[in-house]
């Protein structure tokens, strides 16, 4: 998979070179390139934004600059992802679908966002997903790209040391729509708190049943919205 990121703050994406995604890059499982949007400006001041038509606060990123940048990166395989708090929710299911893509381009907006015609025009040529990572507002799309790229990259075969990890995760394939059960390791007594006895029993069927019931209990308590209406 190839990933291109367009941003006015390229250094903000430096963490992609670290940890799990960094290892995947080193192992040539993915290729990541980060581009400075200002390299696609044509004026002396390298202007990327302008005041909004219709008035109001803030600035809007200019369509022509984004158009030139996307033209330079788009291939017949490209899926364009535009992080925005006004987007559809990013999810594990979407991460799963995007993990088999050949080319993702992330367009990081700042200020009040990108002129809507950029996404509208791109959508005539390629799939375009405007995506939000949650119900809160970030200063720009860069951190959301870090989140989405990590969620996607760890699902690419070979990226995770143990592929079972992705199956067992909260929202993973083992128990879709349930939070992951709690985990424990040595010592058996930590400051008076014991490891649940069932985990020391060696009875694997009983352990699996206990973990599932912990998942359901946790989900009911923390995320009742994930359970079918009959279960909450
Ligand atoms: Cl994807 N971008 C920005 N700027 N804020 C957000 C977001 C994205 N998702 C939630 N808040």
C-alpha cells in the first residue's frame, strides 16, 4: 500500500516513522510520503487560504492549490480521504476495508476546512471519503491521519507480529461490536488485588466463557450503544 499525506505541517506527521507504522515502512509493507501543500502554490507568499464566501470567521483553504496537489498524486487506484469533524464516522469496519487499498491520499485541512469543490470535483474521478474520528474538534486533520493510518496499517498482513491480536481486539472479528475483556499477567497478587481465579484454572472453555461475559458486561456498562436494543 502507498500512502500520501498532504499538509501545511509536514513535521506533524513525523510520528509515522516510529513504532508499528515505522516498522511497516522499514519492512516495505507500506510506503508513506508526506508533502507540503505550500509546494503547490504559485504566488510569492505561498498562500493556501482565503476568507469565506458569505462571510463568517476563519479562513478556507483554496481549491486551486488543493487541485494542483491532488492532480500530482492521483493514480487510477487512488482513494482520497479528507479528515473533517463534519465527516462520516471512521470505524474498524472502514479500517478493514481500507487495509486492502493500493493507494490512499490524505488531505489535511486546517482553519475552517477546504473549499467543498475540491472533494466534489475529486469525487468525479476517484472515491472520496470525508471522515471524522470522533465527536470533538481538532485544530486540523493531521492527528486524525495519524489515528487512521495506524488503525489501517496494523490490519495489513505482516504488520502485526501476531495477527491473532487484530482478531481479538475490541471491534475485531472475534466478537464484533463488543469491547475487549480485561487482561492480567504476573504477579498473581498486586497490592491486594488478585487475578481472577478462573484464569489460573487451566480450563480453556471456561476461560473463553468468562472472557466473553466480561466483554458483554463491560460493553453494557461503558458502551450500551453498541449492544442490540434487547440487551440494554
Ligand atoms: Cl478527522 N478532523 C478534525 N479537524 N477534527 C476532528 C476530526 C477530524 N475528527 C474529529 N474531530
